[in-house]
C-alpha cells in the first residue's frame, strides 16, 4: 500500500479532474449567468449581478407559464417515482426465484431501455390515437382524447424509469444474504413479516436510490414525452421549445430553477441514504460485540 | 430423508414442492405470488412498450393523406422514404445521406466516449484505493446524469457562441482574427454535447466489469514480468470486455435514435435518423414516421445482435 503512487496515477488523476471539469464547467457557467443584471446578455462578461431574470420567471410575465408547467412536472415526477419504487421492488422480489415469463420480462426491460426513445414515444402516440378513433367510432362521437399527462405521459415515463429500477434491484439482491430471510422464517415469521421487518430495512437505502432515479429521470424526461404527453407541456419540453429563440438570460434562469429542484431532490435522497447506512452500521448487527 | 426434515423446518425452501403447499393450505402458491409481484411491471411494458411497437409496425403499412391515417394496406410509408434512391444512383438519396450522417456521428461519439469512459473507469477502479473516495468520485460522475439534458446542452451556448468565452479568449490572445463559426450549431457541437451527456453510460458498465477483476491476476501478470502495457492489453481489456460492449450498446443506440441533442446543438440543421421521424410526425405523416421507425429499429437491432455475439449480456448483470 505504501509504495508511493506510480506515475500513471498522476496522469490519470489529471485526466479525471479534466473530465469532471468538462462535466460541471458549462453547467456552472449558466447558473452564474442566470444572475445577470437586467441589461445583461447571453454570454460573459456579467453585466452586474441581480435576481432580475429569476424574479421575472416567477412573476409569470416571462417566457412560459412557469407555475402550471412546474406543477405538472412535479406531479408527474412524484407519481412516476412512487410507481417505479413499488413495481421495481415487487418485480425484484419475484426475480429471486424462477417463474415463467421471467426472461420475457427481463428482455422487455432491457429492450425498453435501449430501443430509441422516439420509437417508443411514437408507438404510444399511435396506440392512443387508435384508441381515440375506436371510442369515437363506437361509443362517443364527441370524445376528445385519452392522451394526457397521467395516461400516455405516465406510461411513457415508466418505460424509461422501470428498467433502471429493476437493474438496481438485481444489483441489491446480488449481494443480499438469503440466510437472513431463512433465519426470520425459522423464527416463525410469515413471508410478509420477513419482508417488512428483515428484507425491507436492509434494502431501504437502495430503494431510496430507485426513487431518486424515478423522480429525476421523469423530471428531466424529454424524448419520450415529446410525442406522448398530449396537449400540455412539461417543464423540459417548454425549455426545449425556447432553445430556438434564445435572446435573454431568462432561459438560463429557467434552467437554474429546474436544476435547483433536481439538486434538492438529489441532496435529500443522498442524505437519507447516508443516514440509513450509518444507522445500519451502528445498530444493524451486534455480532462479535460480546454478550454483555 | 434430509429433504423431508428441511421441509418441516422451512417449507418453501425447496421450490415447487407439493408437500410444502399441502402442509400450509393457506399459503399462496409460489408461482401465483411471482405473478402478483412481477405482473404489474409486465403489464406496464405490455401496454406502453410492446403493444406500441406492434402498432408502429402495423401503421408503417397504412396509407395516409394530408391530415389523417387511412387504415388500408399500403407500402407508401416505405416508398416515400426511399424515394429517388435508385434513380439518383450513384449519388446517395436523402435517406441514404441521413443514415451516413447518423452513423458518422455514432462512430465519433462511440470512439470518444469509449476512450474517456475507459480511462475514467480505470482510474476509479484501480487507482482510487479507498472505498469512500471511490464512492464519492463515482457519485461526482453520476450527479450530472440526474440533471436535465437540455440544460446541459444550453450550457454550451455561453462558452461556444460567437461572442462566447472560447471565441473571445482566442481573439484576445491573437490566435484568430474573427470568431470561429463552427463552434456552435455544427457537427462539432453535436458531438461535443453527445459526449458530454452520455460518457456516463460508458463509465458505469466498464467500471462494473473492472471492479470485479481479481487484483491478484494483475499482480500475477506483474510477477511474471509483464509490462504495464502488456497487463492492460492481455489482462485488463479482455476482462473488461463485457462492460465495454454493454457501454457501447448504450451509447450507440442512444445516438442512433437521438433527435433532441442533434436538433438543439445542430441548430435544427443536421438531418439524422431520429430527426426524420420527428419531422414526419410534425407533418402528421404517421405511416411514414412509423416506416422510418421500423427501419431505425431494424438497424439498431442489427448492431446490438452483432455486439451481443461478443458477450452474454444476461450473464453480466
């Protein structure tokens, strides 16, 4: 261990640092630029420092109806998060023993992850159009559309978040010790008690990780929403619409506000995971600590 | 005999055994429980992924006019797409040129993300010794993935624009007289943004493969007199191959179907496979859009099959 670092360490450390700078540098630039003064433009140098553009966003006099899109995205993100967590944990449990259609579900998830988003999105929009046509033809001529935020939009987002949830569950159970469950069973726990009091507390930090993926992937989702979201827009779609007509720093302000939500959620999730891990380390097992 | 004892102590440990069920009649059968657990996710994929894919294929053979779908068999979606491809030979037709462009972007982004991803993963897996640091640095690479792609694209504008930091810096130092026009809304900025957004998909699987490599193999190679380069080529790269292939599949399929990054960073001027689909949808030509989706799907599937020949994906997860 104490042989001293080889030269390749320093070369790669610099390479890694450059990569991190490449990742964060541009993002930080727009966070800074969103605090441009009222006369400021789209690029550096800063023309004074103010919260003018961010305030303008919240007054609703700016480029989009921020409030409505914000609430829609938040609602969708929270629902996607909850559904992703519940369905992923359930399916992850199912994968621990053999069942029929196991490989169909596995390959569906992988395919859903790698089939280009635009194709999934187009497919969902065609599906709902055809459903609409059927309803109009057979039941209700005045029917408008079944497409919407919480039908086709929710489905589109789930095809993107569920594969991540399932893969995280695989990773969890790869290093899960099944003897813990056997012990619970031997002590007379029902399957539900075993899950509730043994399995869930152990996997909880990773389950919060699934929730983090579920919310952030939905909050920023764009490609799948593009055709399948229906008449209303989510926040990222509004933002993308603005990229063709950028003239003011208010687009940066919008970006900063969206990112602020992402970073709040990331911090909350990572903080909770850290706390749970610490608690597990402290109270999880008293093996080897003596009997008294 | 021992099996019977085991069952008495812990029914359900031996899967599919009838006696376990008989012993506790109130228990749901294991296969029913599995269906309850996995069923909801299967239904979501069925309703929002598998059936939509079937509709894409069906609609690609429908007819259309200016404003609606006509559910009658027609190859028009495909013939419109390949219009002029034979007449214009030896020149490439529009769809041909578009795919050449898409594959070129794909190849560039793949090569660059592989290079960066490999060395970033290598550094994290072999040079960072402390688990805490490894976690922290991996997290540092992951956090941008949880933030918005569009924002990460827009973020290049103040740097690469006509009056951006790069141009004004270069003009000030006297290296160039006029601002470079090809920095933004060009192939260059598209590739840059794609690399910026998706190197993560290369880092994670390669890191996963590398972290599983037994360190004693590397010591053995060193003891046997291998140079660092020989160890890399003969030990590390072959063992990291599954991660490299999975990462490559991710990056290639993302770039093949991308239309947002190429649209935003290419100033809506660069044609690509995903963008044709979007354009056709916006013109309400759904069968043509679906036909293009089928073509894109077929080519993507071909690439994945070729790559998964090299490695068994299911074994690696």
